[in-house]
């Protein structure tokens, strides 16, 4: 049974994750470690499945905020979303088959790698200048969807940032166009992974639904801020919070009992 305090904290982190994810991506880096810490003892695939409900609802809300305000290049983004959905389903199936004791260590390792990537990522995407011929965009979209889709189903945190990086660095889109495009693909990956977790009964709905509501509120506010002011201060907040979670999760993984809080 989840206590009211624990649920309240989960909802708080879901709100923060939605807010950050709508702007710079990577909200899962906030939400997943919080769930691993606060739901200690819950099977990791169940935590992943529960988190997908919140992530899907928040990402869909952010996408709706961008809709009509940012143009989508469907020849690339549509293909990426379709392929990503298929591979996200496969990723969710793979993570459900891994030994339970292996997953926390794997999560910590991926968190560290992604946090380092986020720290060193430079500001980009100020100019919208698509660099690929229109005929090649679907192919590159499929490749992006295949790799990042599998990653999102298998693990998830940082997917939005990776997608944003791909659309800016590979396709040459500006930040806002890349953000909206990433949200569309991320909706597809979350929906596909969620379908698998729901089918296999790996979702705590009493936790997932309140978190989803808070994630939606955070996502809507974050998307409005992104359209209005940009991302500088949020990036700093993002790195501070992620660093804190890496430290706490490291204590849990390595059983540093004297530091338990």
C-alpha cells in the first residue's frame, strides 16, 4: 500500500518531470529515479510501466500545446514516429525479460551516461535550416525511430533529449520545431511501450493516474514557457536535480546504509 506522503512526492516529481521534459526533454531522468527510490521493492518493469502512463499523458499534453504553433515535417517525423512505436514495443518486451537484480545497476549506469551527455551538450537549434534532401528524410527518420524507439521502450529517460538532439543535429531543425517533432515521436514510443506493460499487467494504476495528472499540468506549463522564454535556467535546474538523484540511487544500488534517508 502506497502512503499518502509517498504518492504526494511521486506526483511532485511527475509535475517537475513534465515541466522539464516539455522544454528540454529528459523528464524521465527526474521521474524514473524518484520512482525507483520511493517505490523500493516494486519490480522494476512495473515501475517502468507505471511511469509510462504519466510520461504518455504529459508528452501528449505538451504536443497539444505545440500543435498549430509549430510546423511538423511529416515526411521525416511521421516515419520516425511509426518505426519508433514498433521498436519501443520490442524494447519494453526485452526489459521485462531481464533479471530483476540487474536492472537497478543498469539504470544507474545509463543515468550517469545521459547526465554527462546533457551536461556537455551545447546550445544549438537557433536557426531552422533543414539540411537533408526531402527524399532522404524518411530514411533518416526511420533510423532515428528504430534506435531511439527501442531505447525508450527498454529504458526511457533522456528519450526526449536524444530526439531533440537528432532533429537539430541531423535534420537541421530549429529548437522549437525539434521540440514539437520530438514530442510527436515520443507519444508513439510511450503509447507502444505502455500497450505492452498494460497487456502484461505491469502498471500500478492507483499511482499512475495521479502522477499522470500532475505530469500533464507540468507539461502544459513547460511547453508554454518554451514557446515564450527558452531553456537556459531550466537546463541548470535539470542538471542539479539529476545529479542529486544519481547520488541517491548510487547509495541504493551500492547499499550505503549509513546514508539512507
